[in-house]
């Protein structure tokens, strides 16, 4: 069910930043079906992986409009395989997760006991409950 105020709107971060195997799209460049300003040229025929994906911002009433991914340059999402809470950034702006609004959120998630990792391309950083952060090893 859609949450009021939680439309993707002009955001298309996930269509750019994420790797999408089904479309043979690497992480970084925008999908060839992406419409500048938001939207998908093949919306009705888009693959299941696109239909099923929703970032955490879209489904969390507690995350305000300022945290919409395109506004902070960071997609918040779960990594189901390793149970990590992830902040995925555009490789062109790899430190966008340090935007104060995002960083405060990530520290609060770390304080709740989650493993929090920021990623940009092949780079990754661990954010700890103390507010310390550094390259993930
Ligand atoms: S990153 Fe989230 S808000 Fe942005 S287009 Fe994808 S699902 Fe929508
Ligand atoms: S097919 Fe459409 S929804 Fe899927 S990544 Fe490309 S632009 Fe986004």
C-alpha cells in the first residue's frame, strides 16, 4: 500500500546506482530506460526485479521527505544475504552518506544493534554506534 508523501517522484536513484543483472546494467550508469526527471520508458513492461524493489525510505513513515534518496544521494536498503543495513551511494558521489541527515540516521540504526555499511561502487565503510566510521575490512 502506498504511503502518502512517499512517491518516487523525481527520484530514480535505484535505476542508476544499483546493479541490475536482469538488464545487464552495472552499478553507476543510469538504466537506458530511465527518463530524466523520474520515470521509466517501459514502466508497464519493466522486469519483476524493478516491480519488486522499494528502498526503505519509501516504506517508512518515520523517514521524512528530506531523506528521499535523490535529495541525499543515498539509497537506504536491506541486504538480505548478510543482514546488513546499507546506505548505497552513487560512485560519482561516494561520500554522500556522510550528509549529516543520513549520517545521523545511520548512527541511530547502528545503535539499535544493526551492522551498518555504506557502499559506493566497490568501496565500503562501516558505521558504528559510537559515530566512528572507517573502511570496511
Ligand atoms: S530509490 Fe526509492 S524513492 Fe528513489 S526511485 Fe527507487 S524506490 Fe523510488
Ligand atoms: S527498467 Fe525502468 S524501473 Fe527498471 S531500472 Fe530501468 S528505468 Fe528503472
